[in-house]
């Protein structure tokens, strides 16, 4: 089977995963702060211990178990439950407790997800197009088979090092998230979390831009530079895209949003074939393809840069807060 048909078959199988992802797979929840979750937590210890509330210094007390009991002469009586009021503003409590109530439709149709979808899809397409048309670029540089083979070997060896670079993006984002956890205000904490992906996404987009810029030149230096930045790009791309998706949207929607994002990008990757045919026609077509890729890539910079627009991010946070509070009041 030709490699083109293999790609078509893989994309078809990816498309078949859309209904399974949306309707069949269970929704994973990373955190459950509900009353039912607390009852499950204290189910085993409630019968043998009484967890009471109090305060030690400046620290708040341990929450009371909903199953805690006390002994008296008549048997067992439930201990009156006491709610712990934390020393934080009221507006900071309710959004945290009800953040998972953001509707899936709101997350899917949001401007942030659409922008992230385009960013992920086009960077993936540009990377696949680079790998697929690399031999066309090398053949334009040199007609010597041994030199072209050397380029290919260097490219393959550099991709192995991407396994070492992959955790770097997560380390950068984790440091920002740790600093966000110290912020008591919900809106400010949410804003810091959203901006944690700025530098990794900007660096990933710039790496792709350097690769595309190198394709305008036909010399050894451009090939080596493009291979180096492609290695960095492949290490950061999927890791940053997945991490940002988890930070930006509730955990209960992560699986479905990730499935939709990946499937849409897989279908969009079919554009690499017409781009390959277009590039293989003539040298003038090569310039047009490179120019088209650069223009489309410039739109990807909107995604990381829009995280720095504070009024826009606050508007998104406020809008989602209103939707969450509305859903909470209805329920």
C-alpha cells in the first residue's frame, strides 16, 4: 500500500473516534469537591473517629466529616455539622466550587478553543508538510545522492533528541502554575494560569516561523537550522497544546476537547498533499507555497499574544463566571 493511502486510512480511523469520544467514553473528573465526594472520603473513618473543627494559629480547621458520630448513653447520635468559613472573599469561594459546571457547548464554541484549534492544526500541518517535502528541498540544493542521504540521517538523529527536550515546556508551565496557586483572588489566579502558556506557545510558534523562513533559502546552513528548530518544535507542540487545554477548560471536558482538537487537526493534515503537489511543480511554485505557509503561520501568533491582552482575558473570565453562577442557580 502506498504511503498516501496509509495516511488516508489513519485519518479515516481518527474520524471514526469522534462519536466514540463524544458519546461513549466516560467523563474523567480529576477533582470532586461535592458533598457526595466528601461522604465517600469519610466513609471509612467516620465510624471510628470524630473529626472536629477548630483553628490553630492562622490556619483553618479540618472540615467536619458528614458521617462523624459521637457516643452517649442512648446509643449513637450524629454530630451536628459545622461549616468552615475560610478567610477569603465570598467571590473567591463560589467560582472555585462550581468551576466544573461550565457547559461543554460553551467551552467548545468559545473563542479561546477556536483559536487554540487553529494554532494546533496549522503547526501540525506545517510540520508534516516540512517532513514530507524535505527531500524536494534537498534535491534543489544538491543533486548528489550521498549529500541528500546525509541530510536525511542528520534529520532522523536529531528527532531522537526531542525525547529529552519534551519535559522542558511542562517545567516552565508548572512554575507559573505554582505561583498562581499563591494568589488568593480567583480572577487574578485564573489570569495567571491562562498566561502560563504564553512563553511555551510563543517559543513553539517562533520555532515554526524560523523553519518556514529557512525554506526560502537553498543552502546547507538553512537546512541545518531548520532541522534543529524542527526538533524543538516536535518536542513542544503536542505537550504545550495539551497542557494549555487542561489549564484553560474544566477537567471534565478535557477528554472530549482533546479528541475533537486532535481529530480536526488530523483531517486538516490532508492539506499537506495538495501543498506537496503545488511545491513540486516549479521553483516559482516553491516560493508561492512558502509565502502561503508564512502568511498562514502569522495568524498563529495571535494565539499566544492574545493572552497578554488583560481586558480581553478578564472579559472571558467574567463571562464564564456568569455562565457558571447561572448554571449553579438553576441547579
